């Protein structure tokens, strides 16, 4: 069978129509809620303790839902999941000897539970309809919808943190809101460029994501989506006329806007900080220097000291690599680097097409974001990003691609819909 993505109308007709697909969506939503957590307080009349129990208890719900969708408990192996699972077991053993035994061990079991749910969902990796990617986008857009609703209902509270947009109905920090907008907007734009979704559907979503990203005042997410989109577009540039036209238009419009609003853009990027504060990444480098200046035993350097809340002397570490060194040692940092490199290499070996471009975008974005955010050390939406990228280039996708003719973009009519298939 030729591997062409189905048209938009067909996709909508069958979206989550099968009962198991709905169970997968529910399981993915529970994993996302668990990773999102509950930080701060909500303006909804929900006790904070109850909300935290819901967020953390959703991991158990996710495991049961994934098992219900996969009653035979069939799994498909992937080297990225294998490496992360081995690291999680080692982290559990190390956490048993942490001075904060209960907290550290609890976090280790949470990561193991998170990975169990992901293993149970591996039969859906590499599916032609990109089920996990659709689940991922669905939960991201729902979360962004709550952010927009909170900004409309409680604008003062939504912009109370240095004028940066954050979630109020469900407390989502500005940095995470920016991540949701950047990932969802970038993937949606790439799906449109590849002709998978129409202009009518993509345009308002991409515009909304861009507006949210600007409102969060998050430079890391902006850098990540810029670099990620550049890499993804390069992978599509030679074989996709729409990508070439869009790139030229974006360069011309972007250059004009930079020339006209250079002062405002510089002010937005500075965010009221001095040059010294910006060079220290808002104080992050001071924390990192203090971490590496702290004496550690050889065992702690190799295996870490057990899972923590990724802080140092009460200050957030805000770096995947430094957090990994503290909690899981050089073994942890090396494992995450290997997983990312492995997925990236497999992605680069895939035939040109939407799966390859989206995987490249997500992995590149995570690499940029991991420098100033603790993204992969705990079960977070960032880790779900990485798993979606891995699922798009899994062994199943490889077999499907090898049995199909090379991908080529569909003909696109004036409305941005499908004009026909090759």
C-alpha cells in the first residue's frame, strides 16, 4: 500500500473513532496532566491538596487506561525507552540511599510508572495516522485553551508574574505555557506545510500559538522554536514548493518587521534585564557554578545522589544537564545525550516527509530548551515531546516507509486543501 497521508476530511471522520484510540487519548491526557503537575494555586474553587492529588494520581489512571487499551500487554522495543528504563532503575536504587528517602524514592517510582505507561502505548508507535502525535496536539491545545480562557476571565492574575502570561484556571508557569505554544504551533505549521491539514485549520492555530508565545516573554522557547523550525524546514526545502514559498515569505516579512520594530524587539528580548543579568541567564549560571563547586564523592559523580526537586539550596537549577548531574550523575547526563542523539540519527536516516520534519523539530527544540530548563529528568510534557519524536521514527514507521514509495507533498489548491494525491 502506498504511504500517503489521508486528506483532512477523512482524518476528521475517523479521528479517535475506535474505542482503543479513545483509550489511548485518555491515557496520554493523564500522562500529560501528571507531567504538568500543580504548581501554585488555581482561581477555580478547588483545594490545592485535592488538585495535587488529581495531578499525581493521574499517573495511576494513565497506567490503567494504557493497560485497558492494550489488554494483551504487548510492547514494542525501542532503544530510547530501553535506555531510559535502565536509568530509571539505577535512579531508584540510588534514591533508596538518599537522605530524603521518601521524597526521592517516590520520584523514582513516578518515573518508573511513567515509563510503564509509555511501554504499554508502544503498539501505537509508528502508526500511519500518527495517533500519538494527534493525542499530543489535542492535549496541548486543550491546555492552551485553559490559559487563554484564564487570561480573558482573570487578565490581572494571568499577567501578574512580571507581565508574563501564565495559566490561572490550572496553574501553568509562563515557561511551560511558552513550551506548549511553541511545540503545538511548530508542529501544526509543519503539518500544514506538508499538506496534511488545511490552511483554514492551521492559520488560526499558528497565529494563536505565536500570540501566546509572545505574551509569555520566554526567550528560550522562542530560540527553540526558531532553531527547530529552521532545521525542519531545511529537511523539506528541496522537495516541497509550499515550504520554499513560505520560507521566502517568512524571511521577507520577518526582515521587514525587524527593521521597523528593532527597538521594541530588543526591549522584548531584554525583558528589563541588564546585560550582566542576561549573560548569567537570569542567575542560572551562578547556581550551576555552585553545583559544580560542591564536593561530591566518586559514586555521586557517576550515579548521582538520588532524585530531587531539581533545586540547589532552594534555587531552581533550570538545566536538564546540570539537574541530571546532581540527581543521576554523569551516567544520567550521558544517557539523556545518547537518547537524543540516537533519535536524531534515526530521524536523519528516515525518508523525507512530515514524520521526519516533525521529529527533527521536536528533538531540536528540546535540545535548545534543555539548556535552561529541567526538561527530561522528571516526567514532564517535554519528555512526552521526545517520545512522540521517537514514535514517529520507530521500527514500525521504518517498515511502513520501506514498503511505500518515497513521500512527496500532495497537490495543494488555492484554499490550502488537497487538490489530489500523486
